C-alpha cells in the first residue's frame, strides 16, 4: 500500500496458487491474482507453472525484481503452459532485495519438483538452516522459504505423499507462515497454527485457488469457499480438497496479526470471516466513543485511514471529508536520495486540500504511528492548508515493541511511542490532541477473534527468539 520510502509498516508477501483440473492454463489467472495482492509486496514477484498431464518435473518459472505488471507481459504469460501453479509478491528488508530471493522457489529432487511460495517469518530459520547445511544442503538464497522447501523435500523421501511431508515439516518450523506448495500433481496450502498470516480457498469452474486474501479471488471471478484454518493443511487433488486439521491448536491460543485488519489487507478482503472494511469502520467508531472531540471535519490519511475516518464520522456525526490528494504514481521506484529528504517524501505522496480544511477543526485519522516523522509531517501539512486545529486519532494502540513474525517493524528505540507518554507523542507530532485505539478495542473490532497484540503489549502468541533475528531471513 505504501512505498518503501516512507515509515509505514510493511507486509512481507502475498501468495497465490491455482489448480485447474480440466487442464486449462493458469498463468494468466495467477498474474491477475498477484496483481490484486500487489499491496503485500512490491519488490519482486514470480509465477511457476506445471502441467499435471505432462511429464513430472517440468516447470516453467518466471520471476524478477519489480511490480507484477513490470515483470510479466503477454508473451511471457502465453509461454507459461500448465494447469497448476503458484505465484508470489514479495517485500523484503533493505539489502536483501535480490532476484535470487524472489519467489516462488522451485526445487528438483528425487521425487520430482516442488514449487513453494511463502508469506511470513520463521523464528528458528537460522537453527534449521545450520542443521541442514551440516548435513549437506547447499542454499541458493538467504530466505527461510528455502529452508522450508528443503525440509519438505527431505521428509518426502521417507513419506508416502507430499502432504505427509508437509505435515512432518510443520512441527519443525516455528513462526508465521502461509504456504502454498505445488508438487507435480497436487496443490497444498498450509497456515501456521497461530494463524498469523491469512490464506483462503476459492473456486472457479474446475479450478481451486489458494490466496493470501479474498480480494484476489474476486479479481479472477472466483467464488470464496472458505479460509484455511490456522494449523490446517489442505491438499487439492483429483478435483477435491482434502483437509487435515490434526495440527490445529485451541482457538484461544491463536494469534492472528491484527495489522492485517488495521492496515495490511485490502479493505475488500474478508479474513477469518471478518470484513477488513467493517473492522476499520468499527475502529473509527470506537475512537469516536473513547476519544471524542469538538471538531468540524473528520479526514482519513489514505488509504487505510479512510474507513476508520468514516467510522469516526458516523459515530460522532462530525462530517467526513476527503482532505488529501494522493499521488498514486509514487511507488517502489520512488528513491529517496538521502536522509534530509525523508520529510519531503510525504509531500510528494500527499497533498492537503486547502478548500476543505481551511479554518476548520480537523480530526485526522491514521492507522498507526511508527517513528512519527510522517505523522508529524501530515499534521503540519493540514495546518499549512489552513486547518485551525488538528486532532489525531490512531486506529491502533501505541506501537511499542518489535515484531518477529513477518512485519518489518523498526527496533523499539526508533518507535515514537516507546518510553513516551501520549502527551509527549502528541507534542512531538505537533497535534492539538492525540488518541489511540485501546488493545481491548482491537479485539472488539475483530469480533473477539484471537489476535496477536505483541507489538503493543509484548504478549506474543509464541515465545519470541532470544536473539533478534528480524531482518536476517525475511521473505
Ligand atoms: S507483533 Fe504486531 S505486527 Fe507482529 S504479528 Fe503480532 S500484531 Fe502483527
């Protein structure tokens, strides 16, 4: 959603898989699916396809750095023949954004081929990588998806099926993941037992689809079948879905990443039966109830602040207005020449409409404050456009701690709310008042679904690693 030049949080990836039992090519549908998942990763992308009626082990893979529409064209897609395939869009941390690390990963081994696309972050990837390296594995990439692929391939040698190999791999990998795996005749989806990352199932004619978000199903006119349950393994083969829930854990132990609802996911997606849009409207309503203010206008910082702003307006009866014009052409390629230009990157992306905010007391809704630089800049932008007062309301709790589960969050010391009171943060961003959503409200906004709140209260659903491994093997 936001480019890497800003200080917003970042999702790490989108995954997509498709198996058409009638034998139709799937590459172009995967392309459109990835297009709908572009907001989850803008650095590289790829598609791997195979023909389940053809020779086992023949895979066509195309991946590269760039946005989906930059990496693929009609000729490339026309050349990708196959009725089963997986696709991936990737965001990575700086320095690791290389073509080798683009996904899907395809490995050839004694049982044939394995294509894998992964969203998430393993907290024991280093340990597993070392173990595998000492037994002869030679890694081509620095991403932990390759560790998963090796583990599945190794387990497959001693099991009867690829789904059994996935099942034996899952207890070994710890952390957050949504996986889509392609074998010569099967498409497999798996979600970590905590459900950090979303994954859903769709159907169109004779094809089944796996996708990070339901918006990707809408894009290809597929019907939404259901979410993959946290901990579930689904195997799509012979025209049907086979479910294995034996590794699922109790619902109360699960911990979906609440930022999927607050910010990452597209508002037109539904995750674990909760509409992302509706949850954002609710967050805005809660903010209006918990942090009311006398004002003339409510505005959202686009895009993810808009729905919460509408919710605030509906609850408070203060009119809603679109105060910002967003430059939609600012994307991955916008290069910030140096630290001194950090501030200006905000005004390149956004501009405030003076005619809307002039002489008004404005409530500005955003989804989060990370370092505070961007938020402060937008407050200033509203004041420069003539706003009389700027009251900031944030549709998430104060961001205080690291994330180890696939969200690219700066270390605590760089987070503006760390070791600061709300009043101190308010002063730093130059607002007239500041209010955050409470942790209890984040639970209410997703209708009591069990969520991870680790970056607010350090209560992670599973023990974080002792050493900070963030950024080492993120895909
Ligand atoms: S720590 Fe925060 S960003 Fe990370 S998974 Fe939990 S809720 Fe999501």
